[in-house]
């Protein structure tokens, strides 16, 4: 379902629509520590995302095997950015999911037998995570991947990879976390009892096994959170993670190493994924570390500790990473995901108000090669949740992203310029004064096809008390 309305509208009318749409706005004072400059955080995340999306797009052109470093983690960066209202290449997420499916669809017999998978359980766990990030549904191959994991759990309760390639393929706790996450998402009724037993064993191991690295500490925290351990156990794991933070605000892979973007980005992402406030002082110190160490091209360079076994292709990188590519792309992915999660929403004041004026200078900007947007509001209102209000300006010939779909309802209001609407598979001319409504899971988009900047307002939200519809099968 969608609506297309064309009439003359001025900014005053748009402001009136906003006033009817929500109550609340920009926070007026806070006891929390001062957070990093939101413009800088959003721009750094956007530059990092551009790096990893380029790497992910290039990878399949000269390799045909799934990888955690060029599929899963760039997908994580993109999904984290999308969740925090930063523009991403939606098509690329689907392409990476397809590349992942294609890598495993021909290995059903081996998966079901629990053997002959390069990288073993670590690779299978990362692949299931990639499919989950793309919101792929369970099917024959994912069921076989769960079978593989069940057949390869060690007697003590953990999972492993094939070789030790620190830090990315070295942590048994990461392999175990990924196995738990993948089985919880993709186990079918056939596997339910086996999976429940396997997770119980894994929980016991996670609680007792010693952490040898920062990745171990982060993976343990995330794993204990996933298996619903006691709050005091989760807090103890979180305290161990926080205790390892260095004076420069970052984290190191090992106690005797310096802080780097891989350990810092990963730690920050896991902290917020397990309930830690991204506005907390410790998180913000980590954000400042990442902002201060990002390279000019948007990447973070991390020196490899592993012997290289894959060919380096120089045209994958703008500022050459060399033999450090296969750790620096994951580092940039983790850092981007963590920074995206630090883009703060504008909370609704505890005191109910009849309305609030939000000035243009209060809006949080994000800039990209397509143009820029200013976020006026992101948060919950009296009747909505996850509402976002943006003012978007597109350069000629640009779109913020390809036509896309999501569970939220959305209005788009064109106030200046000309372009092309895409709505439910149809293209229509876009003119000043147009209003488009997109219902949940309706494909929609807007591109500036004129020779001057195009400006529109976007209001997107979920409804409180109303369950968002599932994605229709024909649109998956």
C-alpha cells in the first residue's frame, strides 16, 4: 500500500505536519558526559563505510570463497549504519548475502556430514551471521550449517576454527559465540532439543574458561548476554572488558600491545550490543580514539600478526593496506559499526509537552557524495517509536541510496527541485510539493534527475502498540 499526493506545499505546511506528528525533540541538558561531536562521528562512520563497502564489492571479482573479513564484517558495518539512519548501499548487502549462499549451497553433503569446510566452525558461524544480517530466512543450507555446528562442538562445550590467525580467527570464545548466535537464529524444529543441549554446554564453558585476549573478553560478554546468564555474571564480564581500556581511550588485542581500531571497534560494538550506553564516558573515550586514528581515506590501518596466505589486490584500497588488508578491513568494519552506534538519538523529555520547536542549527548533519541530510529528530514520541525526521538535500544525478523497503511507515515531502520517484515498482516524475507515503515493505526511493539541488523532508516511524507486519515472501 502507498499513496502519492501532489499539491502546493510551503515550509510552513511541512512544519505543521511535524507538529502533528510528534511531541518531543532535542534534549535540554543532561547529566551524562559530553558526547563526541555528532557531525564528526557521523562523517567518520560514513567515510569508514565507504571503504568497507568498496572492499566488499571488489572481493567477489577475484575470489570465489566466503570470508568473514570481506563479507560478514562489512555487512555488520552497513547494517549498524542503517540502524542509526546513515545511508548505505542496500543492494550490496543483498549481493553479499547471495555470495555467502552461493559459497555454501554446493556443500550440503559436507555440511550435513560435519566435515570438509575450510575454517570449520568459525567460518560457518560467520556465514550464518552474514545471512542473519541480511535477514535471510532459514532454508536447506542453513539447516545443514546448524547440523555442522552440532557435529563439531567439542566435548567441553566450545567450538573452534581451523587454524590460528590472530586476532580474527584465533578466539575459541568468538567461534562459540558465533555458533550460539547462528543456531539460535536458524535452528529448525528438527534440531531444537540438540541445539538447546549444545547451548547449555556452551554456557557452562563460557562461564568458566579463561580469557586470553581482548577478543575473548568481548566475545564472552556477548555470549553470556545471548544465553541469558545472571545479571551479575554479565556485569562481571562487562567490568573485565572495561577494565582493559587504555589511557588513550582505546583497547588492545593483547595486554602487551598498543591500542588499535580492531580491538577498540569490536569492544565498543559489543558493549553497546549488550546494553552499555554509547553516551557513557568509557564508550565516548573509545569514540575519540577512533576519530583520532582514522586515516584520510576513511580506513583504519592495523598491522597484521598473522602470516599472509591470501593474495593482496592493490586496487581494493584507495590508500594501500598491503599485507595488512585482511585485518584492516575488519578493523574498519568494527570501527564503523561502533561509531554508527554512537550517533545519538534525540530523546523525548520525561516531562510530557504539547510540542517543541527544533531549530535548523540543532539538527545533526551527515554528508556524503550524494549530498547531505540534517536529522531533526530520532526517538520515541507519545504514539510512535523509532521516529526519524530528516531534511535531505541531493546533488544533481544523486540518490541517498537505491530504492529500498523497510518495516517502518514513511512520508517523503519534496520542497525544492525535480527528480524521479520510485514507488512499488513504478517510476514517476517528482516535483515541488509532492508528498509520498510508503507503507511497510513498499519499495520506494527518490533520485535527483534535475540540474539543481533537490530538497525533501522524510518522516519515518513504527507505531506503539501495533506490530509491524512481516516482510512479504515475494519481497524477501
